[in-house]
């Protein structure tokens, strides 16, 4: 990854391509590749990307809850 990589831009791209849950999966996979390559810079960028995606997931869940829709299915 280059110095000009912006975690928010990358998160936006991953969300657009894979949806919220798929984006997190893709970011986790990217972090694993960086870790295996011992690329600490890329690993730190992926960490930030995952944080952005998790923030977006939380905001999405809160918006659904405010709208009266369940954010997830609870099968207890």
C-alpha cells in the first residue's frame, strides 16, 4: 500500500463492492495477508479500514433501530 492510501476511501470502496458485512470480511482478509507478509504499514491501514467499516455498521444498525426495524434477527 502506498503512503497516500486513505482508510475511509478504501472502506467506501469495499462497502460499495461487497456491502457492509462483505466489506469487513474483505478487510479482515487484507489484514491477514499483510500480517503474513509482515507488512506493518499495510496492517495498520487495514486496522483503520476495519474501524471505519465497524463505525458504519454501528451507524446502520442504529438507523434501522430508530426506524423501528430490527438491526439483526434474534432467534432465542
